[in-house]
């Protein structure tokens, strides 16, 4: 199995449903990482993140590292 094989459907945040907000969709990869795409342009390209990189991103979000 290829490490970057997408093994789940893409999901959008429930906070983004129904609106015209800019958001991304995320799916799981075979190696435990994630793949991200633009919800308004799903064919526009994918960004892959390994498990460690994704965990570091989530830790940063929880710590408020990306707040304005």
C-alpha cells in the first residue's frame, strides 16, 4: 500500500457547511497522515502531510499559534 494513498473520504468542517466560507477538506492517508484540498476547487491540487507534521499542526492550532 502506498503511504500517500487516500483511504477515507474528504471531510469539511461542520462549521463550514452551508456557507460561502473559504475552507479546506481533509482526508486520511495510509501512513496516518492527512491530505488537504480546497473545498471550492477540489481538482486544483492536493497537499500531503505526514503523521508527525499533521500532529505538529494540530498542536499549534490548539496552542493558538495561528490566531490573528
